[in-house]
C-alpha cells in the first residue's frame, strides 16, 4: 500500500525524470530526479499553478528572474507562486537530487 | 525564502506536534513530529479530505479499521482516502518521526 520516494531511481540520463505520484482534485504531486541537470540557459519555468517543492536528497539552486538565487539542501522547501519565473540553475553533479513537488 | 523540514524540532512532549506549512486553494500541507506517540486506543482519524502523507524521518505504523497495518520507514508514502478510518498505532520511541502530510 505504500511506496518509497527513494526507490527505483532511474540511471543517470540526459534529462531529468518527472514521475507523477498523484493527480486528483486539481492537485498534482510529482517526484523529480536530477543528475546535475539545470534548466537550459535561456528557458524559464512559467507555471499556471502554485508549486510547493521540497528537496529530499542532493543539493540544488533555484534561480528567479528577479535575480534571487535560493540554494537548497535536503529538507529545504520553498513555495513558488504561479507565474513566478524560475529555473533550476544547478544540481549536485555526483549524486541524484530528489524533489517532491506539489502543484496546486 | 526556504525553510527546512528537519529544523526546529520541538522537544519531546506528551503530544504530537502539528505545524501548518501551507494553507491555500483548499490545500493544507503540514509537518507532524511524533516521539513514540500513537493515536489513543479507541480513537480513529475520520478525515473529510484525502491525505497524501510521507514519512521523512523515523519509523511508524499506520493501522486501518479494516485490519491492515502499514509499516513505514523514511521515504515511504501512502495515500489515505477521505473517511478511511485509520490511526497511528506506533512510532519509533527513541527518536523523532517527521511526517509531511498533504490534505487536499
């Protein structure tokens, strides 16, 4: 009945892995696995929904269009308002970084 | 801009600690810290909303009225439908157990 967020980690690849864990009542929960990935240089995420995201393993930096950089370690969480443009500018290259994202 | 789910752990006390992290758009995200706590013997949680919950530290057992027991370790997550009666029948006594619960 339960599953583990740290199980079945895919092998390192060219892209991040997005895996939907739940989709119900307008809520989406997903796991994201990064291996040193960053959002491409000139792209920004511009999301229709608010996102609450927690980094559960690894390290990362989220950068915002306004110039703010937020460095995250395991356990750090942040709320990103809809349409607040952001990108993942860095993730730890030598191990996987695991995110839990709640889109609501 | 970010906070850490493992920071500011309260001292062990008689009761579990429930801390709201987010309340917006009908979504509630909370942190629960248990120190060997269990739901009282004759009580069951009977929640109006669905709950997606992940154990981030410690160990626990969730029991359901139908007799199912689900043992959880760090990283294990489970979805509990609204009105599915359940209780926390055990948490690890010698360290804190930290839950992240999404009520939606």
